[in-house]
C-alpha cells in the first residue's frame, strides 16, 4: 500500500490525560485515503471524529501508531516542518470558524499566504479570488464580528482555499450554514475534488455525507464501517443548487 | 516572512487591544519620565554649583571672616602675600549691593569692592574701557567696572564707558565693561559691578569691613598647600579653628561633585525602582495578553505560522509598546524637567540617563512580551485552540 495513499493512519491511538484519568479518544484507527478521494466521516458525538481530523491536519500528534501524509511519516517531522505542511498541504476548516477578530475578512484569508511569504499583491489577488468564489465580494473589508455565522464560515473556507492545499479537512463545515449556503460549500468541495484535491469532511448530516464518494463511520474511537457511496446515490451539489428556488450566482446573504 | 509584515501584524495586535496596550505603555512612560526628570534635577544642582564655583576662577582660595573680632586689614593682606608660599594675588573683597541708576533706567545689582587684581583672579576679560587701577584704589575713586549683563540691561545698546551713573545715590563713572562669562545665567557673575574696595569702605562708613579675602595661587597644588597654610595662620592668630573659613575652590568643586554624584545616584535609584515597577507592569499585562491570545496563536499556527514567526510578532508588539512608551516617557520627562527649571531649581537633561532609561524600557518590554509568547508558541495547535 503506502505511497498510493494521500492520508494514511495505521493503528493510531489518542489518549487524553485529565489529571490521573486517561481518556482514550481513538483506540486504534487504520484508514487510507487516496489522492483525489472525497470522504465523509460520521459518527455519534464523542466518537473521536474531531480528534482524528486534528491528527490528520497535523494540529496534534497521535499517542501511538503511524500517520503518513503523502507517503511521509509525520511523527518524524519537526515542529517547523509540520507548520510548513499545515501551511501548504492542508486547508483546515473548523467547526467554530477560528477567524482572527481583529483582522478583516480579506486579511484573514491572506494569513496562510502571509506566513508562506507570498508577495503582497499576489496574496491580495488570491485572497480576493477565494472570497469572491464564496460569494463574499461585498464583505472583503468587514471584520468577522460584522459577519453572520454563515459568512464567517465561508471566510474560513476561503482562507483554506486561498492557500491552494492538496487536502481539505473540514470538521462539520456546513453545520452553521443554511441549506442553500451549505449546498454552495459542498459545490465548492466537489469542484475542488474534481480538480484533484483530496477532501475529508466530518458531518452529522447523512445528506451532506452523500455528496462524498465514501463514508467512514466512527464509534467510540474505532472505525465501525467504511463504505463506498453508490454512484447513483451520490448527490451533485450543482444539480441540487439548480433545483433550489432563487438560484443566483455566488448567492449573497439573503 | 518580512519584517514589515511582522510589524503590520504587531501593529494590528496593538490596535485591537488599545486599553491593554495603553496601560502597558503607561508603566513605561512613568518609569522613563521619572528617571529623566529626577536625574535632570540632580544634574542641574551639580552644574549650577559647579558653575558658580568655576566663576571664581581657578586656583582661587576664599577666606571668610567668621566673627566680629576677625578683621582682615590691608596690612594683613600685604603680609599674606609674602608669608604664604606659591601665591600670585591676594585681594580684599567687600560685598555690597544696591541700586544702580543711569538716566531714567535703574537696576538692583550686587557689587563687590575689590582691587585691580580682580580681573586676573576671576579670569575676566574686558570688553571695553579699562580695568580698575592701583591709583583708583589708593585714591578711593568713584569708578566702576560693570558686568556684561549690567551693561546690557542698564545701558541698552549705549556704550557705558565714560557714562555717569548713580550707585546708591552716589555719582560714579563707568570706566570698564567686562566680557560675558556665563551668558545663560540670569543672576550670575555677569550681573555684578566692581569698584575699588577703598571706595566701598567709604561708601559704607563704619560698616565697610573687609570680610573676605581672595587668594590666587600659581597652580592647583600650590592652591591646596596655600589653603592648609592659611588655616594654620588663622588658627595661630585667633586660637580657634572657625575664626576664618578657608575654602579652596578646587577642593570645593571636588566636594560638590562628590556630593552630587551621591545625590544623582540616589535619585537615579528611586527612578530606577519606578522603571522596574513599570517593567513589571508591562510584564504582567503582556502575560495576561498572551494567555488571552492563546487562541489567536493557535489559529496562526493552524494556518502554518512557525513558532519563530509568532515570536517575532509578539517581540515587535512588545518593542513597539515599550519603544513608544519610552519615547513618550522621554518627552514627558524632558517636559517635566523644563517645567521644574522654570518654577524651581535648575535642571540639566542628561543624555546618558535618557539612553539608559529608554534601553531598559525596551529590554524589559521585549523580555516580558517574548517569554510568555514563547510559552504559548510551543503549544500544540489543538491545545492552543481549545
Ligand atoms: N482535550 C481533551 N481532553 C480530554 N478529553 C478530550 C479532549 N478532546 C476530546 N476529548 C474526548 O475525546 C473524545 C472524542 O472527542 P472528539 O472531539 O474527537 O469527538 P467528536 O466525534 O468530534 O464529537 P462531536 O461530534 O461532538 O464533535 C470525547 O470523549 C472527548 O470528551
Ligand atoms: Mg467534533
């Protein structure tokens, strides 16, 4: 196997320590995700979905097991190398947006490019492009505080997109969006996926999960099922959007 | 990442937390300002005493009578010229003061009854006219040599030499004008008039007692030896140590410098403590802010910031706060020093204290900003984001 996978975990465990108590959040997860795949991760609350995503996103290190990203073992990398991986390879979209409130939407989106050293003009262009793509053309200079939850989440997604990552990891990306906005996000994901970007998203919504081509289910820190979505059952966000009333390109807030 | 960007991020960080930044800055401002103001007071005191002593001329010894029975007679003065080794001039001095009037202008001015030697002893130069002469002294002539400031204030552009003036209602002729020695001092030696001591004696009637002798020695070594010898002479004459106060200008200068070093050090210590307290203030606020901003650090790390990039942002933030605080502190401290000079004792700003205070503020600011930031930057992103 190995190099054929974009993301690959083998017997990965994660144990949180709360004082003397050990909380096992992952109890040995083995999973391989190929380049260009679109995978949904489901499971009840507390089953370890976010923990797994954090490890995949190099935001945390596993307690045991091996994680290979693009064939390279992450456990052996320095903090500096991990920062560079987070910056270039992975776009992480959080459940709670995680925008910097003191920066404008545009500046938030520029942030990963700033740390990469992209020249200002190029940075601005790419950040604007990403925001326009998410329908936030009129909100470039707004502070996150002045945006709705849905808009903030879209800024966060734009931030991930602007960095042109190989992998997008999204922890409940549509949880805070209404159905139309959520569908737009899924359309973006499917579009990116069609361009070859690997997408992994956590969701509680089976209909959201059906936009991917594979559904992995977790329960109590273990994988309990790993199924392909039948091509005839897979949903196309573009088609669904076309059917929704009042379709308008790049839909601004209603 | 370029420095400019760190700067911009840091600036935004400061603006996003205006009150916090201001409070941190306040500590620095107070610390730096108090160091500068207090040290300037100490320096000012030292300089003004030093200047006064220097105005006496180098290698000069002053002898003051300290009792009604201690009389300095012209005979004694002649005697000292030969008895004391290494002495170039011995001159009686009578201090008086009064009103000087020319046409409709008048000023109050201190005056000294001296001999023609005063020019050499005090190291004056003539700007115009002539010095007092032996004949002036012998014949008790009513002639004056006036200080530069007197000339300027009383005569307002007219050449005073040859002019008739009234000193305490007695008619005098101005024969000489001195060149300015200390132009920046309002009541310095340039604001004094000199007349023959014999004339002063007559002017004052019975009160015209010689209470001071000025002695100029050939060199510094001779001066301190002469001072010793003079003390011995007066002790023998009066059988008590305090009959005459013998003060060598150079010894005095040393003493004053010593005294003032202690005073300046003490003021600097007080000010240093306030700077330290200010520093602890920044440290405290920086610690709180980094703790508060752990989430921000987590977000930055999540999008790929390296520890060093986060650190440099916080370092620059701290440097801007303490640097700006330092600059404002310098301005406030200098302003305070000028105000004190205006309404109180003289002050003198010291570049050294400004640099030390500013450098210390920067250092404390940077250290206190970076240490907690380094701690936060070392967290795993998930831990910082929680
Ligand atoms: N930092 C932590 N310290 C201690 N325990 C933790 C920590 N983070 C997560 N856990 C525990 O690990 C388990 C898995 O948490 P995780 O956040 O991965 O669940 P999840 O599947 O994402 O749940 P949800 O659907 O509610 O987001 C839970 O029991 C949780 O309480
Ligand atoms: Mg979760």
